[in-house]
C-alpha cells in the first residue's frame, strides 16, 4: 500500500483539488473563453467558413512584422471606433496578440465584449502560431518556421490532447 504524502508537505496538494463538479464548471468556462493555436489553424484550414473572425489586436508595426493569414487587423485602441465597420456582431471573434506574456488579446476581447461581440482569446498568440510551425505573412510575403519541439508534436499534426 502506498502512503499518501501529507498535504502540508506537498505544495501541489496544499490547496486540495476542486470537487469534480466545480472543476467541470471551471474548465468548461475556460474553454468558452479560450482557443489554442492548433484548433484555430485547423478551423481556418478546413474547407468552408470557420464560423469566427480572427482578429490581430497589435500595432501596425507588429502586424507588418508578421501575422496570421486571413486575420483582420484592428489594434485594441481602435476597437471602440472601428469594430462596427470591420466586424459583424453576429460572428464570434477570436483575438490574438504577441503571446502568453502579453495580455493584449484579453484587452481586445474585453473591448469587443463590451460592444456586444461574442469573443474568445487565442492562447499563445502570434508567438505560438509561429512556434507551432504554421504559415504567417509579413511585408515580404508568406513565411514558415520549423515547429518548435517544445510546443508542437514532431512528425505528427496531432498532440493527442
């Protein structure tokens, strides 16, 4: 029989896991607010309408440095005055910014939600789009980098999660 470590000695269990119902509610809510780059890329690559608009909330200089093909460019500061001209309120919007160290996509999603849009944030942002080996566009045209084996499965398009 294996002995369970005391919760005081175990930093992972010092605060016990949530009850299954609470965990299901939390993770279900998280998925309602977030999408990952692999799922966004799969939806954009599939035949037909992906059912959402992908919005790059970064500056023009950042957009020019590289962006996801097909994304709409609308810097966060311009959302209140320009969203209605560029986005259909009936179509969900997925926002992205630089990466996980940047909360620009969350700020853009908040600005859109305050205008009545249904929104999700693309986790990992442009950084993980590039790190997973997906094509991106720059002023010099389309580009692609090798997938980073620390962020994407090597030799397979599916991580199995």
